[in-house]
C-alpha cells in the first residue's frame, strides 16, 4: 500500500528515525485518522465522566448520523471514541487518555 486514508507513504518516516527529534515534525493529530467520523468537543468535567465509563443519554450527546462519535478535549486532542448502544445510551468504546492526565 502507498496510502491509507489521508496518510501517504511519501510522508512516512523510517522506524529507526523516530528517535530523532525531527520526527516530531511528521506527527499528525490522531483525529485525522478518523475520516468520516463526526466529532464532539467536550469540557474536562464531561470528559472525565466519559473516560470513567459512565453512560451518557441520547440527550447528553449531540445529534449524529451514525453510531460512533470522536470526542476531543478543549485543546482539540482526540481523547475517546463513543459508541451508541442498543438501548440508546452512549458509552466510551476506547479511551485515548485517562482523566488524570488532563489539567
């Protein structure tokens, strides 16, 4: 493969180059990998609830067309992936960072 979604082989770097500080210049925000996903920016207090595994009601979550939602913090960093359950509630499917690393 030479391309996966928005990522192209031409912009990749070798694994042994990751130790070089210049590798940081090639890092891309994780949200870019989720093409087609709808996103939701949340405050830290709600993010803590999400990462602690608390279910959210449909009223808590913005209307989306699908059953999945990318959750970003106030700094635009991807922190969690939500999934709509069969009972209509939402729950964290994948947490990217636990609440204790948040400010």
